[in-house]
């Protein structure tokens, strides 16, 4: 912003760029802080499973197993991926008291494949899907009633 000494009394068409530079510097600082966080991504470590009670598989339980290659096993029998939904619809299409499907996936399986299986089960009529984990050695329930032995008060 300068003043001119002269008698040209006309209007100058010079933009005042100082506020624009201030805004650009603030945006530059914001992007310098935010962009590395975006590039780092969100890393989540899923919790380890600790069973509160043992749940042995019973005769009426419906279990979907998924191995480390993403292959399906319905009640321990191999199932082709395209046959999964019709077979589940056949099982859960009947009138049942419970609509629970237990899902047991290999620990090294990509989580997106487990989500895909849960989505396919939901579309096939499964109302509740329960994920099964292995009991960690040396763990026990923190709930007092789970630790009571049969026959003791």
C-alpha cells in the first residue's frame, strides 16, 4: 500500500494481497499438520477373545467355519461360495425358536472376509450371528457366577 505523489487523482486498481497471504499461510500450516495424519491411516488392533464360559457345540447348533483361504464349511462340511446362501436359507427358512448362526473363522483370515460372510448370512435370514473364539490358556471369567462349580453353593 503506497501513496503516490502526483496529481493523477484517478482510482488505483491494486488489490490488497496481505489478507490473502495470511489466509494462505494459515491453510498451509493446517494442511502440513493434517495430511500426515491422513496418510498414516487408522490402525485398529482388535481385542483378544476371552471366553467367559465354555460353549461346546451342541447337536442343533449351526456353525459356519471359514478357513485361512476363505473357504466355507457349514456344520463341518465344505460348501462352495455360491451355494452358501441357498443352504443357509434352507436351514433358517424353517420355523425355528432361535436363528443363531455361530461363525468360527481362522485367526489369520482377513477381517473383510468375515464381514462379507456376516453380510451374506444376514441376507439369507440369519437374525443373530455369534463369533466363536478359542479359549486362551490360563484365562477365567471375572464374573463370580461363571466360576461356581456345579453342586456348590
